[in-house]
C-alpha cells in the first residue's frame, strides 16, 4: 500500500498495540506524515462526539488529506461482560434504571434508547466502524477533498485484508 510521501494520513484505531505497530510497518506512510488517534474503540457514537471533534481538529491543524479507520478481526468488544458486572452492582443498576426512565420520558441528547444499548454500542465492531466511516465521510465539517477509508486487518496472517 503505497501513498504519496507528502500526504498526511490520520489513522483512527483502537487500543490494540499490535495494530499500531502493523500500520507503522506495513502502510509505507512516512512516519512524519502519519497521525495515529487511539481510542478504546475507533467508533463514533454521535456526529458531534469527542472523537469526531478530535478528527476535525486533526484534519485542520495537521492538514490531513486521508482518514483511515482501522480495526483487526481479533479485537472483539466484550460489552456483555461489562453489562453483567454493572447489573450485579445494585447501586449502578438502580442508577441505570433511573437514567433509562429519564431518557425514555424526557428529551435529552442521548445517542441510544437505554444505557445498556449505549454501553454495548453496535452489534459488531465492524458495524460500528462502517457507521463511523459513513459519519466522517458525510460530516459537514470535513472538507470534501479528504478521503475516508476503512482498514480491516486479518490477524491470522497479519495481512491487510481490505481498504474500502
């Protein structure tokens, strides 16, 4: 995967350090022109959330011409375990019930219907990444010349599987 040496590329990735190493070694992007934005999950939950703001700032401050949302097939969200732990905690369970009531009966700025749905995010990380790429591509504050792609890495052979 060769790229123009002068073009700045922003990689939005999860906390997988193997993925960061792989991108640095395999993408042929000059390290001076590579920006890696690392989050727990490379997923935007709302077009005006913190991750989207960071992306917009990077685009304008660093003159980014391409954004790549990258994820690996072995990195699975384990939110079901988190929900089980939260639901075992009576105090948190009570707070979640109160929040769910408020979110369902008032009009707050909340991206999902319930706290549990919000914690879980999308059904799969791939769904979340595809939604994220769509949000970035169509965001009114991202210049039209900025290319937005999705990078999927199969860990079994550590090969780039696809850039969309």
